[in-house]
C-alpha cells in the first residue's frame, strides 16, 4: 500500500474557515444569514485562500441555543435554505477547491426532535434519553446534583415533567441529553454521518465530543472522582472507533471539540483509529505572553506527537471573545468564568497583537481554524442587554455577557445599508461597523484582510516538518520551519523594546513595518526566508 497523497492528507495543514451561517451573509434580505448568502460569497472565500469551510449547525432547529438544539439532521432550517441549496453549496465550493465540514451535536437534541416528543408522550423513546424519578419524599428533588455546562450557571441540569419524572440536560432544558448506551442512538448517528458524507462533505466537527457517555448510575458529582460521571469516559472511544470506520469509507475526517486538561487522555482521542484532529483550546485561551505561548505550543506539539496527529491552531470561534478585543485587555487570556460587562479594552493595541498572532498561528505546523470576521479584524461587539439572545447570559442570571458579541453579522460593503449584510440583522451591528467592511479592506494593502490574504498565499511554502526554536531575548519568539525553497523563519516580538532580526535573506511578510533601524517593533511579527 502506497503512502497517502497530499490530497488525502489535506487536513493535516489546512486553513479551515468557520462559517456561522446566521451571521455571515443574508441573501434574501430577512436579516438572517443563509446559504444563498454564503454561495454569493464563495469567490471572496476562494480569494482569501482557505482550504475548507466548517459550518456551524444549519439544521432544522428552534434556535434556543444558536442551532445547537437540532430537531432534524436531515433538514436544513428554513431560515437558512433547503437541502438542495446545501448540496449546491457543497458542490460549488468544491469546484473552487474548497471542501466542506458540517457540525454534529451528538450529546443532545432539541426538545422538538421527534424522539423527545414521543418520549414526552410516554413512548418507548424514553429509553433514548435519561429519564429518572426524583429524590425526596415526593420525588421533588433532582435525581443528582450535576452542575450545568454553562459557565457561571447555577441552573439545574434536570427538568421535572408534569408526570413527576425528570430528564437530564447538561445544557439548556430545550436540549435533552441522549442515552448513548442505547444502540439506536449509535445507529442513528452513524446513519447521519453517512447521509452527509454521501452529499459530498469532507469532514465533521463533533460538538462537546467528550460528554456523550454517562455513568449509568448517574451518581452525584464529586470533585476529582475518577472516572468522571459524564466527561471523558472510556466508553467514548468505542463510539469514535465505530465512527472512524464510517468516515474512512468516504475519505472523511473528524475534528473533535475536546476540552480536557489531561494531555495524555486528550491524545487518546487522536489515535489512528479514532478522530483525525481535535481543537487546541490551550492556545486559544492563552494570554499574549511569550513564555505562556511558547509553553502552549510546545505542550500541544508534544501531546500530538505520540499519536502522529497534526495540531490545530485557533485564536477565536463562535463561543469566545474576539481576538482583537481579548488581546487589547489587561487580561488577554480567555476564560468563560471571567467574562464580564464593561471590561476596559484598547482596540488599537488588540489589533496590533491580533495581526502578529495571525502570523504566529499560520506559521505553526498543523491545521488552522479561522473564525469568520477575524480576517476583517472585527472586535467583540457590545450588545445592548435588551437585544442579547444567548442562553448563557440568561442562565448566568444576567452577569455573563454571553456569546452574541462575537456573532454579530459581518460588514461587507461600507456604503450599503447594514454594511452590506442584507436586511436588518438579527443582532444589532455597532455604530462604525462599516469601517471594517470587506470592500474597504480589499482596497487597502495595510488592512487586516490584505494581511490574511498575503499570509494564506505564502503559507503553502511551509513544508511538513518540525518546528525548531531559535535563541532570542526574553519576550521574543522565533522558530524555523522547513520551506519549499529553504528554511522559513517566524519571529514575534512580545517584549517592550524593539528586537533585532535573525540572519535572513528576505522579509516575506510583516504584521507591521520595521522600525527605522530595521528592528522588529513590539507586538509585531514577521516571516523571513532563512
């Protein structure tokens, strides 16, 4: 058997663009992004230079949690379009050399899913969920004391029905958890995978991938208990080995959303017969600090090495504070528990760091995920409290700003109504949003968009191969990677003073200009040919 071709290994070094359909582009003018809007922007995405698109859930949903409450995996939500449009989008993107990944949410479904509606009617489908009698003299207490998965939330994970029974939902009551010990649940999800692979998708992103399996006894939560009653249980690996067999039949790939502090257990999901890749959340949440970033990079590469899986690098997604805003704060890391209204932010500082962070992430070995609007340098938007829709805000009692600030509809055309998004957006765009419009940035060689386009044009010159750190002063990161025409260097200055560049033959790209003496200013990155 021969070695895998580059086409088969595309995912090991791909740049994958995350599309949050509802906020990307509105093709029919109703204020909600849709598949028609995405199809119209495919030339933009091709010119940007991405290898694939990852779509957040586009399925039929009551939208109680941004589409992560799925009512039917085989139906596109009418707000976004139709299955026929999705098939056209997948095919049209492929013609432009862009693959498609879809999102699967296996931990739970919507309370409007046919299975759950039948379960509420006392059907045998109750076995497909976690229904239990309550505790207490009259069953008035929840079956256990598990905490909610929404950070800062004191809300229970059990809801009581009129008949006195309770059902489990690690997220919202509108998202009942499935019982993955039941064979029908496993069979259904494998059929869903086949359904989408047969429609041409190249891969699947797995939401909350470490939460599916539950201790069948549903015991009370005890901090530090091993095994955990519902996180990272060993039964998961049999599920994903079975999924891998399905994916391999279609040359499909998986990326898992796996939040785990234990690097050895994290790597188990990336064994050759399980998931291909998993998101790297330590890098995403890392503050703008040279030592912390280097440690995150080293640990990420080390945990992937034993299983031969490529790392993934991401600065932002649909759940976290946008990079420009986060990097402009005194605490430039990310933690759900510390999100708060009114956090002081220096957007100019954040933008400089975000530009440098882009070149850092794109120079690292592995795949990169780019969240829509990052290439425009969008900041986190301040959403008026009366317009917030995210359940994370409401389940925190109103203390958490929620995730809507990174989901505001994109600005495309500066002089068009609603910055060219389409109709009046479902989330309000801040004043001045049109200044970030793609058409303005495309005409400005110094814009964030122009930087990303240039970086994605050059990035294929980085060959597969190890990262080698170079000696630098404190606060400066510099490493070498093999290139198509010799060694390529990436240097990032996080120190307070300008830094001398290592010996090189050519400056390929910079996140900002060098100083008059040819040194690298603070919060600036460059790519060099060695």
